C-alpha cells in the first residue's frame, strides 16, 4: 500500500521546488497540523526517520509519515498547483473526516 502518492507532474514540480530552495535533505516528513475549515491540514518539514514512521520513496526522496496519521487518513496525495487549482502544493488525505472541519471556524465555512 502506498502511503504517499504524487503524479509525475507533481513530482517534477516538487523536486524543482526543492532544488530552487537549495534543499539537499532527502527525508521529508508529512506532518498533521490540525483541522481547518476545509478539513485536515498537513505541512512538510525536513526530519529524520523515527520508529513510529511509515516511509514512501518517490524519485529518490523519502517521505516520512507517522503510522497513526496513515491509520487515520490513509494515503496522502501531494498535488501541484495545476492539479489543485490553488497556486501551490497541497496534501489531500484518502480518508476525509466527516464534517470537513467546519467546527473550527468562527464564522462557518466559506
């Protein structure tokens, strides 16, 4: 089972993003940052593997995801701007929690 998925286009753009920003590390953690109006929010950080991690190698880059995050959200798909229509990378979970996270918003979802 894949824990991280990326299209070829997203992979090329992501690798270029790392190169443009002079990132030489080859391990990137996908971190659960909490819930927002649109549901779960994830971010990317440079890190090293822990015993509690699942790993997925994409084009020589190792993605680290805590096993508890994989259990809760399933596979995580990294989308590029063209794929998500938002002007940057996004991370979408395979399993989306019911309610979409709107309870965290003060004024409801927009």
